[in-house]
C-alpha cells in the first residue's frame, strides 16, 4: 500500500509539475537529441558503416561538428511544450488520485496509483503529440544539414500549410500507446520507491534529496522500459515523408521488423536509459521542492 497520506491538490501538482518539467528538459535534452538521431539514422548503403555506431559515437560526432549547442538543438519546443505538459501530467495524476479517494488523504493501492498515472498519460497527449513531431523534425534536420524549418513556429506553420491540423498531430495514436501505460508505470514506481525508502514512522514527504533523486531516476527508467518500442515507431512515423506509411504504425512496425529485426524496437536504448535517470531525478526533485514551497506559501490552494 502507498503512504500518500497528505491531501493531494491537483492545482499545486499543476504548478509544481511545470517546474519539474523545466528541470527535466535542462538535465535530459542532450541525450534526447542523441536518441532521436540514433532512432532515425538512415540505413547505411551496402558495405558502408552506419552514420553513428552507437550512443557515444553519436555524442562525439555531434560535439565535434556542432559543439555543445548541437546537443541542445530543438530545445525551445520541449521547454515550451514540456512545462505545460508536465504541469498537465502531474495535474492528471493528482486528479486521478482524488477521483479514487473516498476521503482526502486516503491511502491508495498500487493498481490505483497505476490507473491515476495512466489518466495523466491521456491528459498529456494533446500537448505531447505536436511537440514531439516538431522536436523530432528539427533534430533530424540538424543532423542532415539541409535547413527546411527556421525553428519550431516555422515548422508548425509549414506542417499546417501542407496538411492542416492532421499534419501537426501526426503520430497521436502512437503517442497515446506510448504514454498511457508508461505514465502508469512512472508514477506507480515513484510512489512505491518513496514508500520503500521512507523510514518506519516517517512520512514520504520528509524524504532526503538523495532518496527523492533515486526514486525519481528509477521511475524514469521503469517508464522508458515500457515506452521505448512505441517511441521508436513514433519517431519513425513522425519523421517519415508524407504517405510513406499509409496504414500508420502497422506499416512502420512491419518495415522495421522485416529490415532490422525485433531488436530495432529498442534502438536508442542506451541513450534513453542514460538520460532517463538524471532527467527524471531532476524532474521529481524539482516537483517536490516546488510542492513544498507551494504548501508553505499557499497552504489552502
């Protein structure tokens, strides 16, 4: 059972989650750039080595060619998107808890926490899908060298001009397939680890910074263990030329497995896992610090 005894305020979760999201982007964006470049690199010609042999090779080449700024390419879109997205994500989780509690402060079982986390995944997809589409296209563009989009807003305008709102929301179903189960796993793991790390007779809200960092980092790893296969399909689908996959993700899945085998569904695994721990540790620490501040500053919100 979870010991989340203090009443949950979805409104405070919203603001604290937004701050957590900013912390996550700063800590995790460089490895996100590498993940997308690895997932979408073109298949090498026969006899030619691949563009990047792995995570560290991609990191080295990006640094050599584009400097540190290359690792932060396309970061404006996630900062603009991630802040409200994590605000909505933590709000959805808080709401999911509240909806299942008969009385404020009721302790929820882990399956209930998983369900609350899944609700947060549904909430975030509306912001997540277009943000991810634009981010992936900008990250690919930076790697390919040809400049088609001047920046996130220009990318959005061009997508809208070409295919209307559908062009911007391409990959929404795959985003849902990735985020609903992964968010359930994310929040459930975090609460579970917080409970394990809380000494007998103490409250999880009194956890030390290293414990929060550990629980947040591990929650990120569990989240991505569930999310990577649909994430690979989504990156492929969202960056493919128009009309390449008429039947959506089934076509992407068939092509990937036919050409590169089942292991290709875990492309970018090292980059994802290296990023998941520090980025989500930073996110949950930012969330807990902001929540403590809000509880102190506006106790009745």
